[in-house]
């Protein structure tokens, strides 16, 4: 364990050629670029801050508060800096000691930024050799819990371990929408639905920042849906403003506004021909002006593509040493008048203000500490159990019975070692793992026999299955940042392995450990299927607990599982991986289950689906009021809630009852069908709540419907509109119409335009 590094060392000196610039700064005669040419900026303007102007519709703080607030304190620091120091704070460094690091300036009270990855636990950080940390179940498994409280705890553990390892910025959560089921980073995203992604991602953000001195950096802004052609000009996502505002932006907005995230990462992709890190219309126009964000805006590694464009968009930190914010580049832009020192000051003020808000500047640095390995492993186990989804269970195959005489054949390439996570920047190096073999042995009981076969020898696997009472086949995929999945089929001979084992033993249970949806050509041949995702370091213990019934499976699919790659809403080459240098988002709003419903495509398993070892009934749906006149929610900026977007306009209640033999948990899901004039998909998730019930027990679930829940984005007014007409409220346990037994109308008689 290394100690926290404060202070470390300073970097770079101003080249001699810039001496004149430094003198000009001191004299206050600084030139700023304008569309007409160059104009002198008075010295006072050098300390102007983006925080001094309130976002549209918000209320500015009193002058006394603003004068002593984080932005003012940050501006005071910037006013004391030399140009050399300012440039040193605009980019990170990489050397033999550092991978993700911005040196501090001890004389000014600026500590270093020590950055680490964080979507699935503390991943690769600043240290050249990655430090061990708890390998949590993959974020897609977290989303499968449909449990925001679990999301908060998940984030809290990441924030605490990041601090323990000496980091103060966590690159996460990843709130990109799963648009394409083959996407290589699906496992580290959350879901295909913006409402669910926003709910879990916002809760995780709050959890990360529950740790003092840590910034949550939400990523990757925005419309980042694939790895193919990543970072190339052909990674150009053509998507309408309405689709951006309704599908791809909401998780970011909620994490930044409701979640209070003080960090945002811009990504590699282009959106409508503009690289994300220099997209002023989205970053300055939407994120800063509309949402009021004024924190750390960092590039992904190598994602910056310009100096002036990125600065104008508000990107205030380039990672790593890509060169656009290097001394030479900044000095050239200042010298030719395309960048002003006031603009540089604004970039630094925003970042330092975020560091002040989070207690990184102006507080004692936290001391590095040992990670509580066993305590955090216990949480990893609980989180993995809660994300496991039971997809099929016939012939009472599950739960398995333990005890003497049971002969269990554990088979498959994912049955030997724990599947701790995907590859790339989210990879976590765990301090411990529980293998599937160990987990099954622990639950099988005294006198049971457990054999293991990797499945590489099909004949040996079949022989083991034939000699067993039950065969448990563990298959899966191994995804990684940097490449998309070549298909939705299980890699190698795994489909054949399942089919051969199923023929040899009719009591075959398939456990899938995947980061994406996968096809299942053998589904009709096996009585039970479990989706375990990437369970993390407690893989063996979590899966065994569900298989043997110590834990009731309660996860729900956060992504739709298609029958085949050709039967998805993004099945054309133009949509994925793209053609003629563009990726066409021609499915529009019909992403994920919305597209399956709109195009009447029957999936293998629908979004929100998941079985239990017990049964549940839904009843007593009530919508109050059933008719309303909208007089509060208009199209103004939703970030400040000043236009009524956050106000509850109606409340939905329903009863959930456990009608089965064992205790279990159910996720009640509310979907909303808009009036046809709104032009929305058939149904959209607008509420979810998780309830745990004993046999015979019932509970009332309550869903508030806000102005935002009822709104659609209108380009003409550049804002949100609650349409007049009749909505349909659906409540049940998945997005499939057949799984939504409760339905009721909600009529809006008046709207605001």
C-alpha cells in the first residue's frame, strides 16, 4: 500500500519564447480572440468565473455568498498563478511513476489530482502497477437489481476504496445507453433504458461522492454506443436533438444535477460531425448553460482533438499528455489571439471550484488505508446475488437440493475460475476470488459428489454429465474495451457443449456469464437457465447461493435478449457498425425494448424480465388524479426544476402480493404510453420499486409521475412539453405487454407550450 502523494513535485517551466506572454499577463494587457479580431481584456477579467453567471431560470446566490463561495475562492487561486503554473494544470502527465496524475502546486494549496477508473470497482489508476481492489459484479449486473439503494452502496464502496488507494477522482459511473447488443462495453454500462440508467447511475454517483475528498466523473459524454472505429472520423454518430434529449442525455443530466457529480468525461465519438470534447453546442450549450454544471470536464485519454475548440466547449483537463493543452499549444493559441487568458482562467476556476466543493482543496488530504477486504467482499457477494436473473425454470429443476447422494457435474469454460469482470480500463485486480467449484462444494452439503470438467473435451464433458444427477454448465463471453462482439453467439464451441450435455442429462442447468445479451439456440433443450453476468470476485459463492435456493433470484434484465442479431432495432449495417463514415441512429427513439415493441419484434427475453422461486400477483391499480390540467410544467430548462419538470402531477399505487411458497423479492415496474400526438414509443419505463415479501404477504407500491415523466422533447420550443390527451399507465413485471396486467388511463386536459 502506498501513501497518498501530497505534495509530489512540480512540472515544466515556461519556454523562453513565452517570456513576453508572461510579462503581458503581469501587465494586464492580454489579448482575447473574437470573431472580428483581437480585443484587450482588462486584468480584472482574468479572474472571471463561469460560476458567476447563473443558468437560465435559476436564482443567483446573494453577493455575500458568491463572494466567499467555491468559485470565488477558486478564482482567487487562479489570480495568483503564473502562466507556467496555469498550463501545468490543464493536462495530466505520464511517466515511470504516474499514469493518471495532475501534479499539484503546494505553494498555492493545490493538491495533485490522482485519478482512477471506477465503473466496476477501483480499476487501473495512477500507479504503474495496478493496486488490488474489490472486484464488484459488472455494472450491468448492478442495473439488473433495479435497486437504487444498492447502486448507492455500490458507489459508496468504490469511493471509499478509491480514497484508501490515494485517489481523489473516480472515472465512473458509465451511463452510456446500451444501444447495440454487440457493444464491447455493455458490461460496464447499466442498461438500454434512460430512466433505469439515470436512476442507478445517479444513486451510484451519490455513493461515490459520499466519500469526502472524491469526485465522481460520469462518462462518456455522449452517444457512445460502440467500439468499432473508436476515435476515428468514421465514429460519427448521426442522431437528432430530440433523441439525444430523450434517450442519451437524461442519465448524464440526472447524475450531474440530482446526483451532484462534480466530474464529467467527454468521449471519443463524434456527434453529428463534431468530436465530443469540442462540441460547444452540447457541452457549453446544454451541460453548462442549461444544466448549470460548473465542475471538472475531462477528456477521455486521447479524446481531445483541438485546443481552442475544446477550450470554448469548456473542457478544463486533457488526459493524458495528448498535446492540445500542452505548453506549446496553449502558448500558440494565446499568442495568435484565438484563446484568451480569461478563457484559460475560466477553465481552471471551474476545476478548482469542483475540488473545493469536494474538499480536495482546503482540507487535509485523506491518509491511505488498507481496504477492508472481507467486509467489502461481503457486499460484493450480496450485490452479485441480487443481480442474477432466472430466465427459465421448468420441471422444478431449481433450486438444487443438497445432501448425501447428490452427484453434480460442473462443466464449462466459466466453471473453473471466478469471472471477475471484463477487460480494458474497468478491469479490477481483486484481493480474493471464490471459484464456482468452491461455491458449489460449499453448498452441496456432506456426502454430495462434485466433479469438474472444463468442457474443452466434449466427450469427457458428456461422460461427466451422464454420470451425474444434475449437470451445471457454465458458459459465457469475455468482453473488453476496444472491440465489439463479433456476434451474439457464445464464443467457440460453447453452444455445442450445452447441446451435447443436455442430450446426456435431462437435468441440465445452464449458467450464462456474459456482459451482453447472447443467443440461446439450445434454450428448448434445457429446463433451467440463469444469467449471472460477470459476478465479480464472489462469483462462486453468489451463483451457488441462487442455484441452491439460499437466495431467491430477483434480478431483472436491464437489456433485451434478442432471438438473433438480425432481429434487433439496430440490425442494419448503417446503424451498426456504420457505413460511409457515419453511424445512423435511424431507430430514433425506438432504442432497446421500445424498438422491439414498435416493430413488433418478439425477443428471446424482454427488458425487465426475471423469474423467482415464488410467484407474485399485481392488483389494485389507482391513478390519482385520473384527470389533470397541467399548469406548472413548461418547456424551460429542466436542470433547475424552475419550470415544474420535477413536480409530481399524478401518483400511481398498486398492490404486490407473494402468492408462492417462499419469501422473495419482486420489482414492480411502471410503463407509460403517451398520447399518439406525442410521437413516442408504445411504452416507456417511468418507475420501478423493489419489494421483499414473505409467503402470503402484500405491499403497496407507489410511483410519483412528474412533469418530466409525462414530457417529450419539442425541438420547436427547445424544451419539454407535457402533451394533452390520454396516457395509459401500465404496471407489471417486465416491458412485455403480456406481463403488464394492470392498466389505467391518465388524462391531461391542458398543457403549457
